[in-house]
């Protein structure tokens, strides 16, 4: 019997809704809700999370089962009214996970990536890192601990996650009386805003109850400005994932007191020295102004993203049939491709050598799978000769690493 991981079907479904949102934006003449580089960046982060989540999902399900079997406070039956209770409990756990994620630095380091985008559309819903996924799965452990069966927990988490996807759009306006009960796109857009009056509001994912009870509810009044109060200046895949961790480390280096370091790690993001990020950006980046230049050679980038999506769909669907070596190779290849996409948009010169690394990794893997690893030096020599004869590096630099001036 063929065992297909049906999570693979969620990927084309996600892309279908992206297309529908784009077509609707085009019809409403609101294509300004999309920005090419930002959308590619959002998709890249989502691809990485879905990919790495394949390796941790089963572990957390096993953890839920262990907690339920050994430490559950109650044994809650599977009846219709329990599902109502379960969605309420799930959203309450989410509320506190989400709120603490904005109030504690080491949690914010994982969650900040979701708020980096200055656009607000369905691509932003994909902007979840594996670090955030790990942390929220730990919070979900509270649900089987209360006594809800792990199978019920998994089902409700799928429903809960699917609902939150549809709240990431500007094309659906206010929904009247529903906003007294449910988190709508308008209300969730407030949560993604950088306006002072909208900061740290609307932490609920499905219901507005918790924000109203705990004093964090805010309806939309003026149109929000999306993104961070201090925007990052890079589309780099690596920088977007790790910059806040580097900021925490840099802040800890500035003090020798253990107490102060703990206050930094567990303290509020609002209290972190705001001059650290510009200092790190000067150290690691030399930026082009986004107002002057934009990435020009998009077809090559599009092909890479499409290939990453196809590989993700394949490894998700065939996960049960692939060996450890196959999984690790596909994972490495996808991650290198995503890093490559960010480097292309940043016009990093070292991306050329990353291309070489990808090619050599693929050739080495194929030769190893066919028991010819001793031949791996042959394609290396051939590539070096071709590069020298046809000056591939110069061609790549001139035609792939290319910006156009606005």
C-alpha cells in the first residue's frame, strides 16, 4: 500500500490561494500589496520551515502522547462539546505563547521573522521559522497535559493554523459584527502594524475574547503601516533568521554581569539597545538603497524558488520512502537554494561560489549513490576548465547579479 504524506497537498493548495489573492488584487487594481523581493523572501522562509518541520513533527506527536499517557490531569472524552472547549483552550494557549513571544527577547528572536515583512498578504502567513515552530510546539504540550487526546490536538492545530492563514490579507476589509467574536484580516493586520497605537495588540489567533479580557484588543482606526518599528535592511535568508540572536549576543557582550545578561535574554525587546542592529548591519552588509535599485534578473530567481517548492513537495509526499541520506541531501540542496535566493537579491558576490557548491554537492551525491565517488574530482576539473575558458564568473556577474536603477 502506497503511503503518501498528505501534507504535501497543502503546498499546492497554499499556492492556489496565493494565486487567487494575486488575481483579486489585480482585479481591484491593488497590486501594490505585493512586493516582489519581499514575497520571495516570505516564501523562502516558509519553505524552510515546512521542510525542517518534517523532521520534528513526529517527535512532538510522540511527546504529546507521552505527556497524555503519563501526566494528563484529566481524561477528557471525545464528544462534540469537547471540541468547542478544545478550540477555546488552544486559542488561549496561543494567546499567551504569542504575547510572551513579543515580550521576551529570546522568544521574540524566533517570532520577529514573522513581522519583518512590510507587506501584508498570504505570503506573510508562510513567514514562520523552525525556531518559532519548536517554541510553539512546546507550548502546545499544555493541551495534552490538561487531558485532551493527542489525535484531537493534532486535528485542532491543523484547523487553528488554517484559519490564521486566511487572516493575512489586505483585500478583505472590516467584517462588522464578526469582529466582536473572531480575529479578522483587519484585526490581525493591526497586530502586524508598526504604528505606536497598534503595537502589541490583537494576540489572539481565532477569537477576540482573550485580547478583550487581558486588555490587548485594538480595532482598526487609521490604515496601518506594516513591519517592524526598526526595519531590517536585508532580504538575506540567513540574516533574517539570525540577526536578532546576534543582537542579543552583542548586547550580552557589552556587560560582564550575569544578572544583566539574564535581563537581556529574558527582558523586553523594547529595552534592547536599538543601536546594536545598525552597528551589526555596518559590520556584515553594504547596502544598496531600496529606493534607488531593484533586482532585475527575476527569471533565474523564479526558477530556483519553483525548484525548491517542487523538491519540498516531493520530499513531503515521499518522506516515508526516502532514506536518511536522501532526506539530508534534498534538505541541504533546498536550504542552499534558499540562501542563494537571498544572496541574489542582495547581489552578494560570493553567491557565484555558492552556485559551485550546489552543483558539486549534487554531482558528488549522484556519484556516491551510483558507487562512483572516486570520480568526483573529474567534474570539478571540467567545471574549472569551462570556467577559465569561457569566463563563466564574468558572465554570471554581469547577467545574473544585476540591478536596475529606478
